[in-house]
């Protein structure tokens, strides 16, 4: 695989704890540790910083949790994983979300 194929990234956004007020967020995270910040896990073909800016501007915002409740990127949780090919990023998005849930975080992903 050539170097240009490695341009996808996983990223993690810390969310404001107020996001826990949404039933669908609670339902997705019934065993979350309330002492840990809630998180959003995603993947992108751009940089995590650019994607976070898109979320904040409402572009490709999905359910809008990041637009409304995104606090900051958490590169301490994802930087060591990037960049990677598309298929690897899609799998890593799921794996990272599950790993963070196992550590007690409430996690939202698309």
C-alpha cells in the first residue's frame, strides 16, 4: 500500500457531561462511569482538527452531539494510531470506541 493510502484518521472528542441528559446517549452507555468524561469517537479522511471544526460549524454534524457538546479533541487517546488506510480506520473507530467503553467512558459514535 502506498503512503498516500494512509490518510484516514480516528479521533476522539471530549463531550460536555450535559450530553448525558439525552436518553439515547444514556441507553447506549448504561454502565458508564459518571466520573469520566463522555466521548465521541469518529473517523475522517481529513485531519482530526479539520473534522472537529466541521462538526463545530454544523457541517457533516450527524446527530449534532459534537456540535452542541464538543469540548475539545483528545489526541492523547488517538494520535498514536494515525494515519491509516480507510478500512483500518473504519475498524479502528469501532475498536477504539469499545476500548474506551471498557475503560468506563460513555461513548457515542456514528
